[in-house]
C-alpha cells in the first residue's frame, strides 16, 4: 500500500512510501527498512501519513501555516526587545559587562 508522509513536509517535502497494511491502532510501517534510516519508522494515518495526495497537501499546508505563525510570533518578540545603554554607575571600575 502506498501512503504520503507529511511528517517531514517542511524539511524534505512530502514523501511517498510503500507501507505494510495499517495496524489496528492506525499506524503504518515502511516495507523497506533501509529507506527509513534517519527518519521515523512508524507513521500514524491521518496525522503523519495519508492515503491520497490531496489529503497530504492539505495537511502539509496546515503544517506550513502553523510554522509561519510561530515564526511571526518569534519575530515580533525579537522586534520588541529594547537595547538600553547601562548607566555608567552600574559599571564597576572599568567592567564593560562582558563576563
């Protein structure tokens, strides 16, 4: 059975794997173990793996949107940082504050 893996969609793209039939718990395993070196060896249908390309693309789009929102929050947090010059009184005898 062929499935589309979205777990690594933002770093490796959508992968296409041949897998063993789904286990009772809704997980699948690749049939070729050598392919899975460096990546997960089990995937949950509906979360990490999908039966159709369209479902996989939809899931990958959701992952991308979530990641971009997270990055936007990080950017805003960094932009809010204010760099203030320390008072000269707070420096001890030539200490430049770079310990």
